[in-house]
């Protein structure tokens, strides 16, 4: 895996952000954006010793689509709980899930995905035993939640980042 | 020409005003400090969406920059408050 | 050039998205009032923060594209920013609540 040429992510993202922010694709802005991105990533390298090397980006497309579908579905679920169509207070609770993912960038992405989905919030992660604590709004069966997290989020993230 | 988009803009503005009112009541009533910070977080996102809505309604591009600034500073503010609750100080030595 | 001048192909989906986004946001903020404990309340504003904001920003992108007669996508910047930063605050608040309930 070492031999494949890898694209550093931070300068590319920064240049795209610059172009989006100025809302133009003219040559001057592209040049300025590239210079700005290289300068900032050279400055930040000292602060962040861990550069991210994502691979297999086609897996990421499937992951993003999956996350979008889950966000829509859990929005409907949380909305039904709030509007009280079930006429009961939800059974809230914590859930502990042992993880296999170890890469810090993968864990950060997992945290953002889990917390960005309504109904689940990342409540802690023990670095020594690699156990994730989740807080779930509507905790009915734990097996389904564990299977969802491990199969549809953790496995693609491991393929991308490890 | 068509009245459907102004109607939708007004409807969404009313929705956001109601949402901001809910968050404001929680901000004033909230029993614990974390309730108030959560309400403040909701309040700034709703305010940003309201500004974007005005931008659509008036057809002016300048509102985009205001919304971006509100998003930036709202995030910094509520994160600093949450960090203060977590540790007792914002910037650690 | 105001909202009434937008052609119908952009106005119709934009209006639909705006109504959806408004309803999602108001339901999410209503959850702040109706749910009875902090651990339940922390889940409610995520609705308005993710899908509600996404709907409104997509509608804004459509309208400004139709008004400027060229693709305008710089609302993507706010969408990305909100998607990345809103969970950070929620996570910090969750950990603060756990810490404060233990003391």
C-alpha cells in the first residue's frame, strides 16, 4: 500500500473551500486558492502530527448515501417521539459497543456520523479497551443497534482509513 | 409571477420564529446549565436559517455572508460554553 | 429580482424543501419543550441541525442558481460547516452532563 501515490487531503479541501467561498472558477482565484492551501497546510503540519490518508473513496460514496438514508429515517422516528404519536416517554438509555476501528480519523468520522444522526449521541470512548458508549433516545432492542453501527458504519470506515 | 415561493418563504419564517420561541423558553426556564447551552445552540442555528430565509425572500446574496458568520461564531461560542462546563476553564494551560 | 421572479422549475422544489425544512426545525425545537429530561432533550435539536438546515440550504442553492442564471453552490460551505460542527457541541454537552451528574 506504500507505493500507491496518495493525495494529501487537507490542501485539496482548503483549495476547494477557497473557491467555494469566493464563488468563482477564474484562473486568479484558483492560483490564489492553491497558494493559500499550501501555506496553511505547511503551517498546520506542525500542529497536527497525524495526516489523514483515506483510501478506496468509492466506499465513501456508499457510506454517505447510507448515512443520508439513516438520517432521514431517524428524523421521522425522533419526530414521532416528540409529537407523541406513541403516547409514552421514550425509553432512553446507554449502550456499550466494543469496536474494532482504531484509526483516530476513522473514530472522528464515526463520532460525527453517530452524533449527526438524530436519536443517537456519542457519549464516550475508552481508548484502552476500545469500547464506545452511546446514548440512544429510543432503545428498544440492543442487538439491532449494535448490528447497524458495526455493519453499516464501522466496516466502511475501516476499509477507508485502515 | 408565481406566488408559491413567497408563500413558502413566509411559512418557513413563521416556523423558524416559533422554533426560536421554543428555544428561548427553554433558555429562560432550563433547570440545568447544559439545558441553557443546548437551547442557545438551537437558537443560533435557527437564527442562521432565518437569515438565509430573508436572503431567499429578498433575492440578495449578501445574506449568505451573514449566515456564514453566524454559523462560525455560534459554533465557537457554544463550544466554549460547553467546554467550560466540562472542565471549568475554556483554554487549558 | 425577488422571490416572485424565480422561474417555476426552481420555485416548486424550493418551496417544497422550505416547507419540509421549516416543519423539521419547528418539531425539533418543540422537542426541547416537550421532552422531560436533559438526556432526551439533547436528541431533539439535531433534527433541525441536520436535515432541516440541509433542506433550507438546498432550497437557497436552487433559488440563487435560478436568479444568477449560473450554478451557485457556495451554500455547500455552510452545509459542510454545520454538518461537521453541530455534533461537536452536542458531544461536549453530553460529556459535560454525564460529568456533572456523577458529581
